[in-house]
């Protein structure tokens, strides 16, 4: 007879796949909101379309918010944001994913936000939390549009995934 925990361990990969959709589409109304940037210092290059912000930088658009020590923004020719790179100790981001799923929060030493693809890459001591579940690793890629999450370890570090217990389930966990 096999111990009960072995059958539960075999089910773990399926549980991880089921839990990944916790991160779903961001609120569509966010894209229609104005973008507000606050900082202690700002510089803009007309030639390159690059704007740099330094000192307690905050970017907001609808429910999306990013904070950092420094943020560099690349603008398109139409003056819309193509991408933003935030650095800090830590840089943070947050957004209400859906009304049901609530707020997703991320932090890392560096956050790359691609406004065209909707992908946020958190690098260095990266952490992403939503609805009681969390991902931690060296690099986390999070798609605001598709809801996909990919965490990668680095050095001696391993990826850590923590899922809250399912309150509606009568099944027991790993014992």
C-alpha cells in the first residue's frame, strides 16, 4: 500500500497548473485612464523620446501604480508610453486584476513594463502576490493581458510558490 502523501505529491503539478490562472486580465478601463507621473526630478529628450524620473517616482494609470527610486520611460512618436524601467530597493507595482480577483502586487530591484505587450518583468528579489497566492524568485514575468506567470530561480535561490488553502474543499492536504 502506498503512503497517502505520495498520491498527493503526484497531484501537485496539476494543482500548480490549476492555480496559475489566479492572475487574469487587468481591468480594461485602466487603458482608457490618464497616465500621471510624479517625481522629484524629470528630464526629457525630444530626440530619443526618453524621459527619466528620479526621486520617489510614482506612475499611476487607473488601478495600475508603479513606484521606484528611478524610472525611465520610452515614448512613441505619438507620445504614448511604449515601456518603462523602474529601479529601487524595492521598486513596486500593483493593479486590480478583476473585481473578483482583487489586487496583484509585485516588487523587485528592477521592474520592466512593456506597455505594448502588457508584460511586466520583475528582476532581483522578485515577488508577486494576489488573492493569497504568491510567487517568488530571481525573475518573474507577469502578463497583465493573458494572466500568465513565469518564475525563474537564480544562483542558489529556488522558485517559491505559496497557495492558500481551498476553503471549499473537503480534501486533506499533504500530510
